[in-house]
């Protein structure tokens, strides 16, 4: 930690250098207080400050690679004690080499050894505690980041799984219809095959996109509806209402298709007359509002549309936004309506 600060070319490095300089001046003034000249005080202070900084660097390296566990917390005290003793006697040895002729000052150094030892110990202990808690905090941050990354990957995997489930669901229905049309109406069967291939080509090509514009999503829906209209003929009627301000808004890709498939399934199956399915896009309070409305038979035995497609859309919205209030279901007077609220903050 301290080494990164010292070699930094920014303000952090300047602050560290300033602190070292102030430490030298403060120590020199303290020694001068005992009656020694400025030169001796500055030599002693500079030597001890640089020895302490060197000790800080060693402690930084030690705690950078190893964090004492609960049963080894005594090392937080033992290491500073070893460093303070080493610094004290190394300083005394070096001062004797440098200041050979300054006998009085060397006596002062010997006399002040207990005080120096205590001050070095306090400095090293404080630094060791700071390093320990800093490393613990870094480990917690890294653990949290890993957990968030795992959760994000899990969400993305589930979203991908949901999309992969929806595609075969639609393909199987289309293939069953093609199979039924092969003998009764070969031309329509061929038309449906071409449309299905076109739909799959475009959706697979864009499969890695999470968000698309509403106008682009409508292209997929038109392809989907054209396939369904081959299956059900004139009985399937659709009405799409698109407000001007909602055209450039964005939506998760292929989010509406399962709702349309659900509406067709529960609106046309078992019904002989024409069925109108309404799709509306609007913008309100920075939300894209999408509603799909279909009629259904008032039959208690029949499902009211709560199938796989609708549940998949609910789950997909929750995984993307972490909210349960983005889908609203209404069931009134023979009409089943699903309304989605799509927040316009997307990644």
C-alpha cells in the first residue's frame, strides 16, 4: 500500500513525500529541544525516519501476502515489536558510524534508547493494525464483487435459458401447423416454412442483443403474426397502436412474443368466430407501456392465460429489474389484458 503511494506520480505521492519531510523536521525539532545543534538533529531524524519508512514497506509486503488468522493475531503485536527493536539498534549502530567524533551525542542516543524503542513500537503497531484492517476490507470488497459477479452470471444464464425455452415452444407449434397444412393446403405450408425460416434467421442473428428499439421489435412481431395468420387464416385479426413518442424507446428483445402467443392460444383455441388481439405501445413517466388484449371464453375449466409464456415474462422482468410491479394482469368482461411497464434505464 505505502509503496504504491510513494511511487505514485499524482497527489498521493506528493502527500507521502510531504509527510516524510514533516516527520524529519518534527523529529529534528524534538532532538534540538534537548540542546543539540541543527546538523546533528537533522542527521538523527533523517536516519530514523527513513529506517521507519523502510520498516513500513517491509510490513506492507508481509501483510500484503499474508493476513494473520484468528489464532495468529499475536503476530500483529509481535512483528512491530521485532521491527522496533531492530530499528532502534540499527539506528544506534549507524549513528556511531556516522558521528564517530560526537561523543556527547552518542551518549544521548544510548540514554534515549527506551524512548526510541517505545516510539518505534507505537508507530509500527499502528501501521500493522492499519494494514491488517485494510487487507480485511479489501478481501471483503473482493468477496462481495465475486458474489455480485456470480449472481449476475446466474441471472444471465437463467435469462438465456428462458429465451431458449420460448423459441422451441413457438417452433414446435409452427411445425405442427405446417404438418397439418402439408396435405390440406401445400401452398400455405410452403409459405409458412419460408416465414418461419425468415423469423428464425432474424431472431437468431440478433440473439446477443439485450435491448432493441420498439420499431425493431415490431418487425419481429409482424413476422410472428404473419406465421400465425397462415395457421388461423382470417379468424386472427390484430390491431397495433404505436404512439409517436414510443417509437424510439427500447425494450428487451422478444419480450412481447410470448404474450402474443399466449393471447392467440387462449383467444383462438376453441373459438370459431373472428378474434381481435390488440397491442398498444405508449410512453408514460419514463416507462414504456405495452399492453396485449385478447378475448377469451368465460369457461371456468379453461385456463385464463397464466401459461408458461406469461410466467417466463414475469420471471424475465424480475431478473432484469428486481421488481414484481412491472406486469399487470386484468380479466374483465371476457377480455384478458396484460400490461408491461418497461423502465428506460438499460445496460
